[in-house]
C-alpha cells in the first residue's frame, strides 16, 4: 500500500518514487537537474557518520543531500 | 582554415583526460576573464587540420545558477564554436543526456564522446550506439576510454569531419501539453523581433524564458525587451494554474522523459541497481564508525606530505641556491671585474637570494598539488566532504571547506586556490580567510627558534600551542561571523555527486601538478623577487648622513633600520618594541621563512659583511665542475630522502598510538647538520627580549607574544597575491588589515596579562 513521506525519512536500503520536489528556485532546480524528478526511483544508501548529509542512489549514480534539502522532497514508498 | 571546438560535459566524466588526450602538451591554462574558474585551451592536430579546443567547465545543466554554467552557456551561444564535443559517462547515461539534450537545443553541431565505456560494461550495461545516435538526430558518437587513450583517433577524425561539414543538430526535445502551447506563443513573439531571432534560436529562448532563467531575463530586460519577460511570466502563471506544477518543474520532467525514452530503446541494463565496486569501497570509507578515522588518517598523510616529504628537496634547493648558485654568481661578478661592488651584492644578496626565496616554494607546492590531484581524481574528495560537512557547517562553512583548511597547514597559497571547489562565493572567501589561521609550514621555524631559545626542552608545548591557537581563532571567527554578519543567510545547499572511485592517471596528475606550480612561481615569483630587491636597497641605503656608504652600512643605520624603527614603538605594548623585532616582522611579509634568516642577520651582526670578495679571500675554492657534481649528488640524495620520508609516514602514524614506538628508517646516518649559529641567535634573542620587556621572565612572555603575532599576522606576499587573484583587491586589503589588527591585539593581550601573571 503506497505511503507518502519525505525523502529524509527513508531508512538505509529503502526505495521510493519521487512525487514532488519542493523548495525554491536555485536549490530545486539543482536537485532536479541531478535527476531527482517526479517519477524517478530513489534509494537511501546511508547517512554520513555524523548524521548529515545523506547518500542516495538515483538514476544510476550516488548523490548526497542534506537533511534540509531531502525533507522538502515528497516520495511514495 | 582553423576551427574551434568546445568540450563540455558533467563533472567527473573524464573530460580533462579527453582534453589532454586530444591536445597533448599543446595546451594553455588560464582563467576565464574576470572569473576564478580555470580555462583550458589547446590545439589539436589531425592530418592537415589545426583545430582549437577549449575545455568548458563541467556542468550538470545549462541554467544560469552557477559560474560554470554561465560560462559554458555564454561561450556556446556567443562564440559559436564549430562544434561541441560532449563527454558523456556511459555508466551514467540519464543524467549526462540531460545536458546533451540542452546543448542540442542550442542548435549547434554536437559530437558525443561516450567515455568510460569499460565501466559501463563492467556494470552489465549494453548500449546500442547506432540507435542512440539516430535517436538523438544522427549526431556522431565515438566510444572512448579516456584514461587508456582509446578511441582518441576516432574522436579526432569525427571532430575534423564535423568541423569541416557542420550540420546543425536536428533534434528537438518534444515538449508536450500546456507547456508546448505556451512555448509556441512565446516563440512567435520572439520571431517578431528579427535581430533577436537571429541572435538566439527562438525555440531555445522561449524555453529559457519559461524557465525564468535569470541570465536570460536580465539580458532581455537590459536591452529593452522587458515585455517578453512579462509575457513569459504570464505564461508561467497560466501553466501553474492549469497543471498545479511550476513551469520549470514540468520542463525538467519532460526533458528527462525524453531522455528516458531514448535510453529505453538503446540501453540494456541489469534489472537491479548494481552494487558497484565503488559501493564496496564506500562500505568502509563512509562507514558509520570507520568513516571519520579514515578521513583523519587521510588528512594526516596529506599533512605529512606537505611537512616532511617535501623537506629534503626544500633543503636541497635552499642549499643549491643560497650557497652554490650564490657562489657561482659571486664568481661571475669577480670574473666580470665587478667583485665587491654594490652591484655584485645586489645580484647575489638581492636577486639570487630573492629567486631562492621563490623557488624554495616549489617542492612544497608540487607535493601539495600532487596530494590534491590524487584526492580529487580518485573521487575521495567528495567522500571527505560528505563526512566532514556537519563539522564544517557548525563553523559556518561547507563540507568542501575542509580541504583548503588542511592544505593551509602546509602552505596558504595552494589552500587559497583549493577554495575553487566551493561553489558559493561567500563560502570560498570565508574558507580562504580562515585558512590563513592554519599555521603554515613557513611560520614553524620561528616557533622552533623561539621555543629553543626561551623554553629549551619544553619548546614542543609552545609549538603545539600555536597550532591549537590558530585552529581556535578560526573556529571563533567562523562561529562569530555565522551568528552575526551571515546570520539569517541560508547556508548554501549541499547537493553533491559521489562519483565512482577511479585510479588517477599518472600523466594527468603530473601535468596538473606542474601547470599549477608553474603558474604560482611565475605570478608570485615576480612579486617576491621585486620585493627582495626593494628590501636589498632599503638595507643598503644609509639613513641620514655620515653613517656609512651605500651597501656598506650596518642594518640598523640603513633606511630599512629607520623604517623598522618607526614601527617599533607600536610593538612596545607587546613587549618587543625594538627595531630588530619589527624589522624581522616586516621582512616576514615577503615570506615567513625570511623571518629567521633576517633575525640571523640583524641580531647576530655577522652576515652583513660588505668586504669585497677577492681571489685570496675565498675560504674553500671550488671549481664550477666540482660544484655541479656536488649539487647533482645532493639532488640524488634528496630524492632518496624523499622516498625515506614517504616510507617514514608509516612508523610516524603508528607511533601516534601511545605506548608503541617503531623506529623510523634513515638511509644516511645523521651527518651533524649545520647548526647555523643557532645558539648565538638564541642568546641574542633572549638578551634583546629581556631588555625590551623589562626582565628575564617578562622577556619569556614577550617571546610568546611574538610568536602569537607571527601566527596571526598577515600572510606572505605569495599568499596575499593569491588572495587578490581569487577574491579581489578589496577582500585582500580587508584580510591584511584584520590580521594585522588581530595579531597586534592578541600579542599585546598575551604580554600584558602574562606579565601580570608572572609578577
């Protein structure tokens, strides 16, 4: 059963589909350019030893985002 | 006919490697005018063709939110290269094709270099290159493996062909629905303005307007076409009303949809997201527990490189220049009949010494740039930023700021250049500013001398305290700025790719090292050389009458002495208000290493011997040939010692663990190194400082105050000129003023409080 949450809430190994990228102008644009767009599959890999930023796998490569940015991305598990 | 071809692509796709392969040694590195982004140009020879190649900065997209994107886009749009070669990472096709799509939208001939084909294959991907080419409008695609130099000739051939017979890309990303309608409306408005439609492709311009591209908006409003921008705004509102999404989101979406449809028909991929070799390495490198220790270990090794591994060559150059070449120059002067004249002294003490002061930087920089290049090219850099980001943010910086800070412990100059990896201007400036408080290697000799003179066996504590103080000051300043000047300004986002690990290619790393070092030597070299000569004159000109003749005057009575004397009283509250102290500090502005040698000259009163060099004067005459042989042997010894130092990193690291002690290796037995009048300098220092401070105990406090001053005050000329280059003159002056003031306040505080405490 599909569940809605934000990207920063995923646990290591969990996969989700991007539903909506929030945030404003430059940051959102940047995140989208990197391939985090509506409908993209994304997987949480791990968080940094100190907790932040978080590493994800998307469109075949590894991307690191801060919790702040990740919390603005809605996903569906 | 000569053509120009531009190289574009995502970061980390091996674009530089391809550039190097295409241009070989025929390349020139500089800066984009007015910007701090590296600009690489070169020439490519194929058959009878002579083609200019320009390496555009790596970008993920062609919006206008970063300098790299602006440079890339402006170049393609305004300079009209004959073709653009987009270097694409075959194992990362989706994101790379996103950029390709945007470049194709610019209607310029495109060639794709499908790089890292081996990586893709090892991940189980198979790409139908012909189908891909046709899906993208028939653009030529060449398969390359850059770091093995495969496919380069084919690429050169493709470039020459396209340059000679350019064919505009025929492909358009097919936007759909509401967005498509609005694009058409705006295209029509554009087409009504002929010159505009000629300058930019109307379709591309329409898309950019709908994306509210700041660069385009600004350009159009600036040339009086604000109504277009307004029309675009209205279109964006309509789109949002009808779809519930913003225009740029839909456009990015649709581009990726287009890219995906291309890929689906072209790439065969294993179902599961592959667990790659890099992921395996990252299991440990960014591990919850091991991540930090590994990072610290890596930084320790970088530090060892800069501090110890560069030392043998540094010593060799020091000796070679200040003794061997110095001797040759003297000999030459005698030969020319100029022995003993002021001109001879200018050449030897001014110019040669000055040159030596510059060249002595070379080993340090080479090793630093080597470490930097290996870290960057291997892909570790981004992992380190990933691990350190939280700590850096606490200080008001960015994860990527850590490296310039670490490098700053070796030398401030490469630390300033290392700030280029930061995307945000404010982060760059702040990091460069704080990096100067990471006590650089050249300040160390001062701590050592003072530590030995005043504290004997406990000198280690003084040295350690200085390093800690530097770090503490940087922390406090960073925190203060974060909560005052920068308060409320949102931190720059952290959106960073963790590229696959790669083995850096030796040739590329080497070229990188040399080019950067050479750049520094030429730029800063002229400044330092000039200043050395000026200093020589200041020391040679007698101040006031009847005190001596040109170049035959004790330092105290020269113009230099007079000027230092003016500054001296300012230092009295810090306990060292003597012309000798202020004079030494002034020369430290040229290069920090110079402080100790100046102190030798000034305090010990020996070296400034203006007697003419006659043939009967030479203590130990050597022939040119003998000198040469000794120098070459010395160079060889330095090479061996360098290897020794690299190996010794291991025992040194292990010895950090308390209780364990492994001996370090030494290829040559300790040849009682030149003591260099150190004890006479030390005695002189103790005497002078005790006198200026009022008592022996106060003298010790004053000595600490002096080292604090040296830690905090203005960085050397080379670093300052690097700052001017990267951050602009105004920032440079701010830094100079601030560090001077901070150093003075700190030294005075230390002395006054210390004096109270020891009474």
